[in-house]
C-alpha cells in the first residue's frame, strides 16, 4: 500500500510538471506568433509584447528546473522515469531557447523600425519560413503531449523545408544588398531575424527527438531521418 501511495504521488507530480511544460509551450508559441505579426506588419507594439512575455517564459524555465531537480532528489526515480524527467528538462530548455529566438526577432523588428527602412526591405519573403517554424513548434508541442513518435518523425522530416527557405531568403537578401548598399545595415538585421526563425524550427525538431527518446529509449540526435523512420517501423 505505501508503494502504491508513493507511485500515485509520483505520477501526480509528473502530471503537474507536464501540464506546466505545456503552459510554458503555449507562452513560447504566443511569443513566436507575436514576433511573426511584428515582422509581417512591422508592428512595434507586437514586438514589445514578445519582449514582455520573455520574462514569464524565463520564470517558468527556472521554476520547472527546480521542480524537476526536486522530484529526482526526493523520488530517486527508476531508469525509465529518470529518462522521462531528463527529457522533459531538455524540452523545457529548448522551449526557453525558442522564446529567446522570438525575442531576438522582436528586437530586430524594432531595430529596423528605428532605422526607418522597413518598406524598403524584402521582409514578406520571410513569411513562408516564419509560418513553417511556428507550425513546427505547435506540432512538436502537440506530439510531446501525446508522446506521438510518428508525428515526431514527420516534424524532423519537415525541418528541411525551413532550412531551404532560409537558404533561399539569404540569396535574395544578398542580391538585394548588392543592388542597394544603403540597405546593408537593415538587411543584416533581417538576416539575423531569418536565422532566429530557423533556430525556432531547430528547437521544435529537438523536442521531436526527445519524444522518441522518451518512448523508445533511443538517442536519435545524430541519425538521418531514414534511419529514424526505419527504427520506428
């Protein structure tokens, strides 16, 4: 009976942590969406909202780190439960970093606005990459909540789409700067913004890899998507 009680209590703590991770994920997703809005319309208010949300995301990151460390210290979980907790901890870290990238996007938008050159830049060409990254983050959170390895594999395969969009936009921007050197400073802000979008996609991919680690116990960080899909079959 005591063992059952402890197990139930442990499960309750895991459930609470998982719920808070999803809450944090929702905040980060909101940050990314607001950053995309700020970029699409060069909206300073939306950019500032992203920066304000960063404080909440950082606070949740610290609180979840402490909670996970406390559970490990008090419960001394078995290998499988420890794997889950470590993966959740890494997911939290990836969410915090995705939030950092959204904040960078917002600050770049404000920098471009301060330079007074938003209309002269090819910012609309970034929309496809931004929408893909936001979609990947949303899918990774949904897959993490359900521990869906098939959805995780699909997210990893789609990551190449974001990389291709980033490469394509970089080429467009280089041509743009060569044609009008006066835009170089603001164009570089836009390039850093594009890189931040790509990194949001990378963090979504990292979360997808953690799902497979939790369910299958396999570290797939350095495997090709073909190897991963073969392992899942």
